[in-house]
C-alpha cells in the first residue's frame, strides 16, 4: 500500500478500496439489512460516543499510518494524539488551521470493554455499527481488519463477535481510518488539484475542489454503536402500507439469518397498547379495520399516528429455543402522484417547507440532540410540513423524529455536484446505484419519506446524463415501487435529460440573485415563465425546490439592497406572488433555501458561509422567518378548510390555538 509522492487523492482512495476488496474478498453488492440498533428483550446496545483518540496523518503522502500500521497498536504509541469528540466533525473543534482544512486520512481509536455476558455466550452476535464516517472508512478491531465503507452519510456495520469473544474481559481496540478525499467517482464528487508551479506553491501542494456549496466536513459524524442479536436473528423488515375503504393494510416481509427452521410471529400494537392485528410467517399482510392513518403535520388534527410492529423470531436449535424480537414504528399511509397532484392518503398535499443542512457551529456535521430538537421546534413554529434532505441522507434519528412529528421528507442521496464528464462514467454510475440501494434499505420503512431524490443540480444537459439518470431513476423505482422519484434541476426544460424519467419535477432558481442582481421587478415574470415552460413540456407536477437570497443578519437597507434583510424578504414575497398563481394548479410545493445559514468553502461569494438561511446558524430568526411563518400557517389553514370541510371549525380552532401557542412562546 505504498503510495508515491503527493498521490493522496483519487488514486489512493480507489486504490485502497480495490486492494481491500481483493484482500478480503469483499463483495461490493449490499449484504443484509440495516435495521436501526435497538434494545429489545433479545438485544442490547452500547453507544461508543464520547472522546476518542485522534490523529491526522499530516505526512506528505498521507500514507504514514498505513506504512507504520497504526492499527496494530494503540494509536498514542504512534505519536501525539488529540481528544476528539464523537459524534462531531473534526474540523472546527481545535484551533489548528491545518486540521480545519485537512485532506487525507485521519485515524480514530477507542478502547472498549465489552460486557462479559456478550462475550461468554456463543449464542450472542456482537455488531459494530458506524452510523456515518465521511467519506471512506476502514475499520480494525484489535488490529484485525473488519470492514470498510465508501460514502459518508449512510451506516455500515461488521460482525465482531469472534474478535471480542477471543479476548473476554480485556479492552478491545477499535481503530477507524477515514479519508475525506472526494474524486470524480465519489458521491458527492470532487477533484484533487495538484499545484505543480514551484514558484507559487510548495512541493506536493494540492487542494480539494468540489462543485457543491457546503463545507466538506469530515469525521465520525453520527453515533458508533455496539449491539447484540442472537446468532439466529431478524436481519431485515420491510413494510409497505395501503388503505382499502378505511381498512389499513400492512404488507410485511421479514428476512431471517442463520437458520432455516424458524417461526415468525407478528403483532401490531396501537398507541393504547392494544393488539390490532396478528400475523405469522416471513411474508404477509395485516389488516387493521378503521385504521388511524399517518397524516402529515398540519393536515390532520392527530398527525403522525404510529402503530408498533413487533416481530418475534423463534428458532429451535440444538441448544434449545432461541428468540429474537425487533419492533418497528409503522405509519399507515398512501402516497401517489396523480395528474398534477401529490396525494397523501388520497388528499392533495402541498409541500410548504424548507431545505436543510446538517450543520452547526463547532460540531460541523456532528449529530447533536439539542440541535436536532431545536430544529424540529423551529419547523413546527414555522408551520413547515416538510423538508428535503439537501444534499445527502440525514441521521436516522432525524428520520425517526419526522415519523413522530409528521414532517414529510424528500429523501435525497449525496448526488450533488455531478458536473465532471468522468462522473457520468460506469464506475460512478455503479456507485450511485449502490448508494441508492443503501439509502432505500435504510429509510424504506419511514412513513415520513414520501419521495426519493437521486441528485441535485447535475449537469443534466450533457449527453451521457440521459442514460445515467434513466438508469439511476429506474433502479430506484425498482428498489421501491411505492414512492415517486425526483431529481432536482437547475437547467432549462428543453435540454434537461433527467426530467423525462422523474415523477415530480423539482426546480431550483435564484432570480435577482445570481443574475439580474438587484432587479427585483423581474422575479415574478421569470418564476412564472419557468413554471409554464416546464409544465408545457412535461405535464408533471412541479416543486419550487429552492429559492432565496443571502441576508447578513443586521444589514438593513430600504429601498432593499442585496444582502440586506429587506432584500431577502422582498425576493421571497415576489416568489410567493408567483407561487400563489400556480399552487392551486400544478405547482405542488415550495421549499425555501435555506432553513439556516451554513458553512461553505471560502470564496469571494461567501461571507463566512452561505447566508440564505431564514434562521441564523445559531437558529435565531431573521425577518424572513416571520414572513414565511405567516405564509405557511395561512396555507395550512386553507389546506384544512379544503380537505376537512365538515370538520373545518374544529380544525381551524385547534390550529389557531397551536399557532397562538407558538407565538406566545416567541
Ligand atoms: C443551489 C444549490 C445549493 C446552494 C444554493 C446557493 O442551487 O443547490 O446547494 O447552496 O444554490 O445558495 O447558491
């Protein structure tokens, strides 16, 4: 694994993957399910969050760690280590400018004592799960390679039973090497530029270039878990739902591993603790008479109703009976795109929501419960019923909260910034298909997820984009026939090569921002023209999936000038006038860019990050947040009037009570 000179980028990442795949016989196709680790009567979980030993490999070729096999002994014996919090990005925690913008391999290590009960019982399977390591990760336990993973936003795991059972009672050393290098074949793609002009740059100088507008934070961004299952276990559960004249239908499919002779029993519990349906076997359908449906927030008085599916596996083994239990929240709902409408439970749904980022001071993209709860409270205050996971999959815990609060999700993969011709080649396409498989496998059971988004603003007018997107969209529909698929375009309808294959057209534009600067009077005309052109060509429902303007908090100018609060509000209002003309027709949603200010790469176009948030990065409202809040609550009230007319008075009363409660609390 010797890598010459400054070849830290593309070659090293792909080289390492191929080498490990060859060494370990690792199949590249997905294996097994990816159920969220939980504690049940048959499973235990231990989280490994906290401080880990950390070392960035600052050597010129970033290869010292592999040359010296840092995974073979405690990391601190290799040289100086830092205390690094997990989950967190490593970039903003310290005071080191070099670490802030580091590219290459960083090493994390944690010693862990595995409970004796886990190691003494050969019937226990011990799993190590890493919820997110950005971007390429290689994992060792006690110096033994256990797994590796490409892709920074989706979980992966390894069975480490044998390794920890080999040394009961002793500390086990978990080492994770992570490389944040992005290449034309990663998702998102990037490129390493080697600066060879010695009059301008030092020897071996290189920079990471990307085509997306957020900082490439890296590290262990989400929880690391150890958890157990019995050796015969429930590997995967897939649930899809339907409604037939008030009866909820829950179709299930269970995958069991490690034993052929098993029995499966399923119980569906309602919120009051009553069993409402029972099933047997690996595949079937549960019928729930007069089912309580899962409704989005602000679409029903009791949104987000969740049943609990309890799956019990019983296996007769030589050593006796083994059982495994897994429980899954189930929301019964339907999703369909019919003519110009997006229907949830047969009723038109209008997306009035936001685009987000996983981003905050100090933590970067690190998961933090306080931050997540603040964001959900702000979403509800705002009257937002939906968001898009721009521009990558978010933490599983966030998806679970969306289920619980009724926040509808457009679930986007990390296909952002696909602009280089190399990024349309087969190797990239293959990876994109795998990422969609991993995403669908992880998020398929969330009722809040109503649509998959396969990319954001690729150069969709390039000739190879047609085959590329036809394949990715087709594959996603085959993986999950129950949800529509979109991709987000910033191109013109007549040249867009992805739009023919999607179910819903998502368009981004920034009128009077990236062009026609300051000419607020052209916005309405341009928004209208865009809607009409897209619709004329494709006759598909459209979501205004991004629009907005930067505002630096505290800047005021009237008449409005760019970057002032007044300008941001004016832009939004102009879009709203145009949206109001079309939203009863074929425009089915509007998602503001962005929920909060967020960090980007440094550039003359960015003033310490992107400032298009309606909240600051610290989650304080700008003037635009109040404007949007008024609009979203108004739309929500209209929605309820239209769909629940018999019940409208109760609904409105309860809504305005909620609204008032929100106002009082500001
Ligand atoms: C876009 C991108 C988003 C950017 C935004 C902007 O079209 O999808 O990632 O941050 O524009 O502010 O430029």
